[in-house]
C-alpha cells in the first residue's frame, strides 16, 4: 500500500528531451511509463512539468523578465501536451489543465474539476506555471501541491537528495536524509527556489527530493522506503 494517498510530482522539462532544446518522443514515453507505474499503486497524482528543455528566458539579459517568463509558461504547455499524449498511449487517463486560458489547447485550471479528476484516478498535468511572471515552476509545484492538499511534493532532481554542498564539486559533501525547511533556507541549499520552500513551510507541505535516475524511485518512496531527502 502506498504511503501517500495524493502527491504532486515535479519533473523538469529536460526529462522530456534528449539533452537538446527539444521534446523527444522516446523520453516522453520513458516518463509516461514511470508515471504509469506510480499511478498503478493507487496514489492520486498531479504533475507539474518545467519548460527548460525549450526555453530558459533568464539567460537572455536584453529581454524583459516578464516577457521571458511568459514564453517559459508557454513552453510548459507544449511539454504538458506531449506528456499527456504519451500517457494516453500507455493507457493512463489524464487531463492537461492550464493556469491561464488557452481554450483550443487545454482546459483552464479550476480546483473543483481538478479534485474530481484526481478522485476518478486521472493524472492531472498542470501547465502554465503559476500563471504570473517572476515565479518558477518550483513555485507552481508548491502552490498546486498545497491547493490540492497533497500529502507530499515529490521533486525529481539530477542528484539523489540534498547535500550540504555540491556533491559534483565536493566528494565529501554530506547528504541529508531529513532536513528542516528553515535549514534549507538558512543554508541557501539549491533544492527548490526560496519562494517554493517558504510556501511549503507555511502550509506544512512535506517535500521529498529524489534522484531522477533512481530505479522506480518514486514508487519505492511511496511504499515507505527511505530514499533521497525529506524536507519537513
């Protein structure tokens, strides 16, 4: 039996690419199959996907930040549609919902509908970030996790948890099994942006940080195995 009844899964846009600035069909299918295994445990699942495989506006200094962020929001819509189609192809019922109106492409986010879809066992893919500039998709993930009253926000990262320093640079970096929100903020650990951490702290939203390459990592964590780092 899964440890959690409802979770919000945050995945990077890069997980849907082949390492280039694109959407890769094979990568989308790999992610879809992982989500299928998670959904098969009976957990109710929301997904927030990033857009970094298509657009990283913060690297363009000459562009207004708000404009760059809106382009990034549109990138997450494209990723969400691709992931939704991949999920449908492996038999996983899903709905793509956008934080802003884009009627001919997705339905607009409306919490009662989202809760109904989750109760019906459909995977809900949240796109468009928060709908406002100056917020990352990490912030969108924490916001949606709180709104749907998830039991945990599960973040898949390049490393297998939180460390006191960059393990790619420092071979003696210490990994945390558990850590408080306050320490993550005080030590400026780069797990999620500070806005996301502060929101999770305010609403007591548990964060589980896992390595994206951990075999069946999310399923194992949902079943109670100690993996990655828990922030609480």
